[in-house]
C-alpha cells in the first residue's frame, strides 16, 4: 500500500557497486563511503574510475585521488575524528590515477586486503578532501561532468556475499518453502470452511492474504539472492518489489491484530462510526512508519550495516511501542463474556504484544553485539518474528476446537448475530 514509494528509493544489496558524482555533489562532499565487504579470508577488490561528459576541447589532465580502507574497529575510531583527519588511522591507502579526457576510459586498480584482528570487515572510502576534480573545471560547473566509481569486492573463492550476509540464502530458502506450503495448506482450509458455512471467514481470509504476500516476498528474495550469489548484483527489481510487499505485509498484520482487538468478526462485521478516528490514526502511523523506512534507505550509506541504525530505527521503534500500548488497551477494553472469550483475548494479547515489541527488542540487541552481526539480527530477526506471528495467528483462528471458532460471528446462528454485513 505505502511501500510503492520504495520503487524510487532502494538500497542496492550487492558488492558490485557503481556510484556517480556530479561536480555540484562533489563540492559538498569530503569523505564518501563507497562499499563495505566482509570475509573470513582474504578480501579482493577492484576499483574502476573515470570522468564522463568531459568537454571535447578540454586538454587532458591526470586526476589522482585516494581510496582509503578501514577495518571495522579502526572505522569506529575514525568516526570520532573530523572527516579529513581520518586518513591518519586508515589501515590502507591506495591511489588511483585517471586520464581526464573525452575518451571516458576506465582506470582500473586491483588489490587485496589481509585478514583483520578479529574478522575481515572492510570499508572503502573515497577521500575528496582536496576537491581536485572541481578545481579542474572552476568555470564549467553547469556542465554535466561526473566522476564514476565502480567498486567490486569478492573473496578468494569468488564469493561476493559479504560476511554479514553469510547463511542468508539458506535461511531465505527454508522460509520460502515454509511460507509456500503454509499458504497452500491454509488456502485449502479456507476453501473448505467457505463450502461448509456458505460464507467467507474474513479473519482467515485476512491471514491468507498476509501469508500469500509473505510467500511472494520470500520467493522474490530467494531468486534475488540466487543471482546475487553468482554476480554480486542480484535482480534489483525483485529486491524493490520484495521491499514493497514487506511494507504491505507488516501493515496488514498490524491492522489485523488491532481489528480483532476491537472485536471485528467477533462482535461486529461492519466498522462502527466511533472506530473511524482510531482507524485513521493507525493508517497515518502506518504511513509515517513507511516514510521513515524509505527515508532510512535514502539516507543510509555503506558505512552502516543496516538502514535502521540511528534515528530511523528509534523512530520506527517508538511507533511500534505506541501501537503496542494501544493494542493492549483495546484488548483490555473488550467485555469478557465468559471463559472462552477471556482465553481468546488473552492469547491474542500475547501474540500481538510479541509482534509489536519484536522490532524494538531486535534493535536493542543489534546495538549490544558486534556491528557486523547486527544485519542478521535485524533482517533475519524481523523475518522470523513475522513468520512466528503469522503461524501463531493461524493457530489461533484455525481448527474446530479453537476458542475463536466458538466465539466468532461465523459460529453463531443468524438470529444470534448482533451485526452482520
């Protein structure tokens, strides 16, 4: 729903990265993170650079600039210093020379980075503190002159998946299989329920949509990572669509929990007027949360291990915590008409709180461990927690003997139903 914004902004998840900088951009940038890569062995790199859109009448000059490499621990120390003083503690400095002319030929630099003290996580930085390229064209800033830098990292085995992403493909493969099987099984249950009662089970239909979106997202991730493991690029369209679907999926799961907390499909089917304000509030919070996620992708750099570092992650966590409090309040406001209803809402309360607080908890954990492990904690943790919550909701809604089946409107006679469509 809101995730369509991700079409315009996406974090490229590969280690073959191309970046272009205009003269206007370079004039405001001193220290530019290019790429990050981790390996359990030697890290190989190739850096290609060229200046494009150079005027034909320009007499060729050579541009010499430096690429500085920091191991993770040294980079953390470097962040305490002014940008242009960080090179003093760089683990390695390499220089690349470019012929600035209209031929636009690439200059290629190859090298290796040895194993670090604890692990081999490296960050490549383009040092633009001297602003040499802008000084070459002081009167021609209106021209579309650009510096293009291509960075390629890989380990000795030719593997282009960084250390923090090791094992991600295997886990996504298992999740893909589980969600596809889960969707097929629950679809069959839904069809049988519809044939039996002659009407739709709206809560199960809602869950079915969520499982289906989760399955599609995992399938796209699977094929993206499959290609990514061989060429370091993956399929960008699949990555973007997967992000869109994840945003929709999270919102629908959040919305379902709050709707059931209000009593939807249990005490009423049509949305009551007094709920419109809260529904709008939740809708707005969903938009704000997605906006923060988009902004996090836009502002994140290769110096970060994931897009939720800093204020973006804290802002999204606050929204989840606010929704958790509201969800808890809504569940407690329901009139408990008997033990079955109380048992159902008690289970719903546990499952819902688990969903809403999972992201803030994962974010806190990611701050306490080695930074290169934070990516797996946030990304895989979010995927696993979402899958666990979907599984718990399915267990809550499906089955003849579940409390939900005994108290929902579908289980009542037409004469006993308070409000129907």
